[in-house]
C-alpha cells in the first residue's frame, strides 16, 4: 500500500472514531493500537469544537509529551486554538479545583485514572471528554472506572491497524534463556524464602492476604508478609538483571548489523548495563531532559543505531525506522507490551516487517508474564530452550 493510500485510510478511520465519539454526547474513549494517530484525533477534536471565549485542556503523562502535543497542534494547522489550550501532566492537573473546560482530552488515559489523579475529574467540570489509550485497562477496578468516566465509543486493535496498513506488519519471537550458576543460586534462595513465607501466611491467595496483613485489615504474621514481598522483589531482580539476557541481546544485535534497534529493559540499572555491553545509547528517567533529547536525536539521525530504554519510550514517542526490537524487561500486563511493539511499527517503509524478540528467563515468573502479555497479539513464535 502506498503512503498516499495509507494516509487516506488513516484519515477515514480517525474520522470514524471521532464521529462515534460525537454521536454519544462527546463523552467517551477511543481505544486504538499504537500508530493509529490518536494524538491527531485529540487535536482535531479541539480544533473543530472549541468556540471563542472557551478553553480546552490536554492531559498527558510526561513533560516530553507536553512538548510533543504542542507540536501536534502546529503540525495540523491548529496554532490558533493552541493559544486557548492548556497542556498539562496528570501529576499537576489533579491539583486543580473549580476549573471548567469546554473540552478535555486525556492522552494515555490508563495512566491518568489512578486514584490520586482521579481528583481532577472529581474537582473540575467539562462539557466534552475524549479519552485515548492503546488498549482497555486489564485491572478490573481501573477498567470499570474508565467505563463510567468515558465509555468506549471506538475500538481498533493493533492487529486490525496492521491489517488496514496503518502500521507495519510484525513478527514476535519469544526466546528463553537459562540463568547462570550464580543467578540460579540467588533465584533458588529467593524462591525458598517465598515458599516459606507463603506457608507461614497459610492462605490460598497469599498475595492478597499479605497485602491485607500489612495494611492491618486482617490479623496475621506481619513478618511473613514482609518476607513474602521481599522474596518476590529479590526473585524479580535476579531475572530482570540476568547476564544471560545480555549475552542473547549481543547475539541478536550481531544478526541485525544494518538495522536500527530498540532494546527495552526492566530497570534503569539494567538499561545502562545493556547499553554498555551493546555499545549503545541509554534513554531513561535517570537522565536529564536535555540528555534524553540529545540521545533520541542521535538515534533518529542515525549517528547511533541502538537505543536502550526502560519505560520512557513506552508511550507517545514516534521513533522512526526502528525495525528491530529486543525486549528483556517484562511485566504481566498487555498494555506495556503493545506500546513497546508499537514503537517498532511506525516504519517509513510500510511493507517492512518489524521484528521483535522477547528474551525471558525460562521456567520463571517471566514466562507466565509473557504468556499473559502477548495473548492478544498475533504472529507470535515460541522458541525452545
């Protein structure tokens, strides 16, 4: 499909999404896979609806996205309404009280409906509300809150976006690795603590029981509850920082010597370690805003072809021409996985396949997490040990 055709299809789908939202009193959510153009939907909604004397508000999760959304207004010839639009982060907006906006646009809304940030919706008023995210929140409480706040008016999955040619096709390869002797010993020690604590708690759902015990909502062995969570943390650190993952990442980078590569880790510490081993750039919250900008520009212009990140690139950033991804930091939720996959599907050559490798520790909690995280995605291949 040619770029002109893709643009036309994307315009059609975006209009369809906004029309569905408009038909339901301008209150609702657009759930669309990464690459759909949700930010443009937000800009177009403000541009079309904002009347003289009114103000709009765009809510985003990070300061980087504040700058990016401002650029989106300029990109789509909406400079005039930008003058009457506030762009704020959720962590600032929840402090507002008695404010009224003609329209509120919530980008990455799954990050803006935590109990703390919900105060914005409780303490302020608006005429129209447009919420946008890549997939419906998996947590029951968060999902129910979103459905009451802004029911889904339009839903298109990542794979549907691929089928329409809005984003590039992809292939996911899940690769297991084995812990080395030192890591195995540390993991076994943490696992023994975990089992001991679980036995002492004596509840079938030890996780929930431990939380309630520590919150003093039910009686129980507080020492065992602390031990339980400490053991989980220790176990997670072992698999998150496995040197076997670094070795596998080095192999994969060597196989793709001509491609731009994104590497996603689980912690800033491991991101730095991975960057050192791969002679790559590191991009995470531990660096200054100026430093992150310079790193991203260096990756974009091709000065460096490998970029290692933790969470900072999960949402909202368009990293062009990165056709290979290596994910070595896993969580059980589908949303972060879909966002990371989406970083690799915005290719300047639409027919080029995005290759995603997910490297995980065999027979660990990560293996369960990855099965949960990719269950809604197609084109997933599992390798054996």
